[in-house]
C-alpha cells in the first residue's frame, strides 16, 4: 500500500507559518488580529518554546 502522507485526505490545510517574538499573549493576539485583517485569513496563535 502506498500513501502520499497523512495530509492528503485532510479537510484542513496549512497555508504557512509565521513565528513572532512577543512579550506576552496579549501582544501576540494583537499582532495576529492585525495580520488577519491584512491577509484576510483566520490566524491561530500558539505558544512556541
């Protein structure tokens, strides 16, 4: 059995990744809200350690 990977049959897709350094969660959410308006897409914020 051959497969192209785990994401072929997924209903979601990853359009890109942005990594920002922000002092706290509120600042990160503000950056994400502004970027969401500019690129006209939903943005998910996750901590990165």
